[in-house]
């Protein structure tokens, strides 16, 4: 579960955001997961991987 969010602010106003899983810098589009807490990823794949890891832990 999640959705894309566009970063619409000019680049100089945007704080650098890193993917919660792989740490990649995200420039334009975030994959946002709101449950159980808000986290951002560089894409759906990382979100799914993170979910899977948590499932195993
Ligand atoms: Zn990532």
C-alpha cells in the first residue's frame, strides 16, 4: 500500500529526502507509505522490500 507524491517546490526549497530503505536521494517523486507510520521510499519496490523485511523480523 502506498502512493506517489510529487515534489512541487523548487529544488532550492526542498529538503533532501532519502529513501527509507536504500538511502537513495529522491528528487522529484516519492513513494509514500502512511501505515503504520509515514515513510518515504524511492519507489514501490523499496517499500515492498521494507515491508517484507519487517515481516521476517
Ligand atoms: Zn529505495
